[in-house]
């Protein structure tokens, strides 16, 4: 059942600077992952274009009243923006789906509402984080004053383009900053419409600019620009490290980084409903075809329930139907690119060479509409040094390790490099709390897996999974710098 015709979706292949669409020469091809066809061309912003966008944002931040505007007025603008986004839900969902891995049904039911509600959440903090009065001696007055940085640079990934705007741009604007955003060159189109709606909602021209292009040229120029006072990025650990190094050399300037993960799902044998847990575990690795930073890619299961749980997961894997993002009956979307699918195949093959066994999957689906569709894959017999355990696969590939004791399970759940998220499934609250304390991860879900619409709960990783937090109060605070003020009453008294 085709919900929309991808060929009918017109897109803006342009930058967005100073409140308007800025056409430029198309140098990159943007493919539809669902069928592998070129949908449109995309400009490649060089250093001069990035400079123009940043300079425009800097002038807008200095000369409009955005940073000085009454915080509740900024909040009203963000809420109007959210309302406009919801009103265009169908169009935005199609713009999101056509060149991404997000099924249009999911984009309409989750991505668009999540984006709008995220903006509303951050709007509520606009007048809540103004600083504090410090405890000082009686004839002094100490203040800690919160101020925006100025122009924030943001680089967002391809897996959730709309949602990332609420995370990165919403928090920065609520704090009074301007933003220059570089979306992924694989999924660049839906955010242009968001920027147009921001202007319609009352965001001053130049406060939210977009430059299109790749990481090597456009992203690097944005990161290095001297008027960018803070960077925020979601993506791979390797790219995050390069951004951090660039910011240190060209600044220094602060960074917020949400990076890679190899998140464990730790299942104990006291779970009351193994079938329910099988559904949670399966969804946590097959949602968006596993192309999620927090995907639960390592199953660590106590031996007493291992076989029943694995059978339940395998059955759910087998019931998934691959199909285009515009196919209303498909339940497994494509991999973002043929190159990424080839990388996944290589990791699975190396895992087998290292002694692992395939329970199911392991390759691409035959036929289909032309994109790369990866079979949901269960890999057993892995050790901690197996490539499938060590490397972030970013696809629907789940490794399985079994344990006997609680201590052994926690040891297996630890990872040498990553600490983004983890799941714990148990009926014992004491065990759940011990596991929560023992897991070195930025987010721990207990008897569930995955984010909810509780925006107040921050997200971010430990170790090589990142620095700082998105969502929550902490995301807004990360877009503020704090000035200390001390007044001496005695010195001013005559």
C-alpha cells in the first residue's frame, strides 16, 4: 500500500540564510534509501558560504532583540513554531520519509509530534534558568548570571532529522542563542521547511540558519569558524572526536556530543513474562532498522530463560516485512545506503570468522524496491572481543551472550569503549538498582527500552559515547554561560 508517490515530493535543494531560501549550485546527489534512486541535488557550502551564514547569524543575534527579548516572549514564539509544525504534520512526514529511513507512518505518528512537543518543552525553560544569588558576607551581593553564548553551531545525523532540530535548535533558541545548523547531506530537506515555519512563527531572520553540505567541507568550516561559540553534534564517535579536536585547536569552545553505542539489554531469569521481554528486545534493535544510537544491540541473558527468549526474538525478526518508507504495510525500513549495508555485511562475516554462529539473518533481503534491506540478525557464540560485540554496527544485528550469576551478567554488559544506554529486565527491585549502579551508561532503562516523551530526562553517554546532555534542563544549561558578579556595599556607601 503506497501512502505517497516519492516522485511527487518537491524539495528545497538550498541553504537557508537570513530568513530565506538561498539557492546554490547542486554538487551532491541525495538518494532515496528505499529504492536507491537520486531524488535531488544538494549544494555543498564551502568556507565562504559558511562564513556568510555565521556572520548573518552573528549580526542577527547582536542586532535583533532575540537574546534580550523577554524570555516568555521567546517561549511564545517557540510554542507558535511547534503549533505550525503539528499543523503541517502530513507534509513534514513525507518530506522526512522520502530521503530517509523513517517510515512515513512513524514520522507522522512519532517524529513530527515529538519535534513539536520538544520545542514546547524547551520553551518552558526560557524564563527558568536566569542564574542565582550566591551566599556571600552580609555587605556583599553575589550574583551568578546566565547568558547565551551567541552563535551555536549544530551538526545533526541522518537517522532522525526532524527530531534532532528540537534537540539542538530548540534548546539553543530557548536560551537566547542563534543557531547555524548543518543537517546530514543524506537527509537535508525536511529541516528547510522547519526553518521556514520558524520565521512564520516569529523567530527573527538570521537567528536560525542552515548550511547544506558534507562533513569534510561544510561541517569542518562550521566547527572552525571563530564566531561559533559552542558546538553540538550527534553522530559517530570518530567524527565527534574530530570535532572536539577542532574546537580545542580553533577555540577552545565547548561541545556537546552524543556519539556511538553498543548498548546492552540485560535480562534476568526472574522476568515474569518472557514473551513481553522478547518483544521489547526485538523492537529495541529493529526500530528504524537498528539505525539508532541507543539501539539495544547486545543481549545479555541469564541462562535459565535464554532459549525461550531467543526463540521469541527470532519469531519477531521473521515476521518483519521490509519495504519502502512510503509503503504503509512495511515494518522494516531500508538501510541508509549501500555503503552502510556493505559495512554491516563485513562485520557479520568477520564475526563468523571469529567463531560466532548465525541463529537467523545475516544478509540482505532479495528483491525489493531497490534499496538495501538488511535481514534482522541474531548472532550467538560471541566473545567480548568478537567484532560484532566490539563495533557499532548501526543495523538490525543483535549479539547474544549468556550468564549464570548477577556479577557475571554485569561484567558482560560492560563495554570497553561505549556507555550510551542500557536496559535491565528483572522482577527484583533490589537487583534492578544494583544493576543500575553497576552499569556505566548515560541512560539505564528498567523493564523497558527506549525513549519516551518525558523530555525532562536528559540523554547522553559515558566514555566514548559522548560528552554533555541533550534533552532535560541540562540541555538548556549547556547553551548558557555563567557570569559571576560580586558587589561590595561598603565600598559604594558614602
